[in-house]
C-alpha cells in the first residue's frame, strides 16, 4: 500500500474544525446566547455596583469579582452546551452513522470538537472582557488578565467531558432540559451569580463539592479575591471531576457503540 | 485478486431476530451489483456488515480483504446510507469539501457537485434543499472521495419518477468509469437498468444470484394479461403457468408457453378481452421467486 492510501491528518483536522465551528456559529440559539448571556448578566448584576469594594475595606471591586464569575460561567456554558446539546442532536439525526462509514479517524473528530469548543470559549471572553473594562470599569494587572484567561480555559476541560457524557446519555429532545436542570442550579449554588455568603446554609454546605464552585474559586483567586482553599486544592478537585466525567463519557460512548454498531 | 467486498457465511442476529442466516457473497472490482429484496429481507444488514457499521454474529465481512473498520479499506469506499442526517446549517460546498478531506485522492469539488447535479445549489444551506436535492447531496458525498467501490442503500427512496430516472443515470455514469457499485433497492427496474448481476435476498438468505436476464428466464419468459369478468378458479386448472394474479377483472399469468396457455383458454371457451402478451420483467420474476420462498 502506498503512502497515499490514507488522507493526511493535518488538513483533515483543519477542515473538520472549521466545519464544526461554522456548524455552531450558524445556530443562533447557541452562538448568540453563549456570547450574549454572560454580558447581559454582567450588565444586570455587575455594572450597577461594579465600583463597590467586594467586602468592606477590600481593594477588590465587585466588578472584578463578578467578571471572574461570569468568565467561569460563560466558558463552562460553552463546553456543556456545545458538547451536550450538539452531540445529542447529531445522534438524533443519525449523523454519526454516516461519519462512521467514512475514513475519518474518530480521534480527529473528537479533537476538532474540543478545539472548536475552546475557540468558542475564548470568543466569549473576547466579548466579556472589554465589556467589563468599559461598562464596569474593571482594571486588572496584565498578569491578572492573563491568569484569569488561562485558568478559565484550562479549567473548562472537565466540563468538555461532562458535556460529552450528557450528549451521549440524553436524547436529542431532552438534552436542553437536562443541561439547564444541571447547569443553572449548580451555577447559582456555586456562587457564580451571588456571592456564596448570601446563599442558604444548606447550599453553603454542598457548594464546596460542586465542580463549578472549584472552577469559580480559580477565577476569583486569579483577580485577587479571597477564596476558601488554596489554588492547588481547587485544581485537584477539578482534575478528579474531570477524570470522573471522562469515565462516564467513555462508558456512555461505549454503551452507544454496543447498541448501534455491534 | 482480492474481491472488493466479501461476506463469508455471515449471520446477524438482532436479539432473537435472525436478519441474516448465513450469506456468502463475493463482489469483484468493476462489478455493478444490485441487491434486491422486500423490506426486512436483510439488504441493509448486508451492507452494514460490509461497511463495518455492524458486526456479524458469525462468519466474516471483508472489504478489500481487510476488516471493514480499517481506515485504509474505508478510504477506497464511498457510501450513501438510508436515513442518515447532515447538519442543516452547512452549505453544500462546505460539506462536500469536508468529506473530500477524508480521502487521499478526492475528486475536485466542482466535479463531484456537477456529477450529482447540484451546481446551482453550490452555496445553498442544507436546510434549503428539497428531498431529492438532499439525496443528490448524499450522492455527492459518496463519490467525492473518488471511491473504487460505491455502496448505495436505497438511493432513490422517496424520489418521484423523473428524479429517479435521472438519478439512475448519474449512478450509471459513475459505474461507467469502471467503478464497483453495490446498491440495494426494491425498485426492480433500477436493478434491471443498472446491474449486470442481481442478488435476490429474502428472509436473510440469498435465493438467487445471477444476471437480470437469467433471473427473468429462470422464472417465466412471458406474461399473459387479459380481462375476464367471468373467470373462475377452475378455468386456470392445469395450465402450464408459474404464477397467477387476479386484480379486479384483470388476470395476469406467468408462463414459458404462452401459446399453449392461450390455446387451452380458448378451447375452454373463456370470454377474454384486452389480451396482452409481453416479456416478463424483473418485478414478475421477483414476485415469483419470493413467493416460491413462501411455499418453502
């Protein structure tokens, strides 16, 4: 067999990634909401009290604190929605069947989706950061902007696995409901919309064990706000959740393979 | 030479249902093969095994002598499946270019789109396409990798007569490039027009594997059709026929000796009108073959 028996991986990955991006971009229910919602929440909740100190005498403003919250919210939102809902929809359309019959390596497909999701997540920050800078008057050191950016992008990886698991475990019609039922309440319980101090006591007991809370801590710490644990602990929690979500996703994927392709 | 696609005593069970009961099939490079059979006969299952979309319960499925899941084997194959979706928000050209990137030596995008007759829909979104146009897009995706073997599972399903005719011509054009085509269909004239070889599958078993002409001759050479309002069952007793159907007042007989049949009918004094004698087509042969299976 000659070297040209298979198509080169590089151009395939570029083309697949670009197509995945177009697919998401042209669905306003996804692209508009994932870009606009965090900014809207920031406008409603963050802007009004942006210049207030986070706690009495603190040099950290509420505007900066809430920017970190919304950055975490926006990025995790992209991961869960772009994987959870679009995977479930495509399964419903039996698109996986046609893809399966092509020589596209499954790894290339998976990687292209991950890259697309991370690019989309970065885009939400490109919209959110300037908005917070202008409307919320948020001023951070260059190193703080940088730390916040890389932490929310890196910390979003476990949520890719979570989205993937949801995409394989729920049907095309139920995926949206499942995602909203899981994501919105945990975002509240993790203190992404209101500081954790304002939450009911029972929720306060649960929240340290929520992955979004740990993700939030990484964001708040990045802009200098006090957090309840050190950053290494938060990363460890997230890594453990990542492994667990990944295991569930692989199990769900295998279950589907056994059902459809054996 | 290694066959392009092979099933070797392949069986397939879905739970308690036995969809294939030991099918052996060799498809050589350059052949145009139609797999014919009623719904649920096992045609789609056969194709699924050959493409690695399903695993045989026993026996083997091979593509160019390799496991059908081997990506090198798949790089030589193009596929059009029944009821598979494509993203609604992509343009025709975008998705064709995507699929072209999967194959080592794809056709130029313009060529693939032209061969599918979608030149004017080049920049249209998938969701703007009609049903027939969508089928043609699937065809473009199947051929854009310039495959040696093209698998088409019920390619013209849901098309109108004109759409089907022109679609069959497109498939024939591709076959004329010396490519192997394997198609499943239950439109019998398609098999007759396209294929040099017809494999008839019924209830998971191959019941015939021959040229369309041979299949027709195996069963009945001629079809005798007439209208006879006064016909009773006794009138057909003892006639040299291989099949008979009656709808309303129209009687249709399949036979290799039409003259003897008619002579006997006239001798019995049966009143008939609108007499018509014609060569049996594949559809008649097919009905005879599968109903013979019923008696088995």
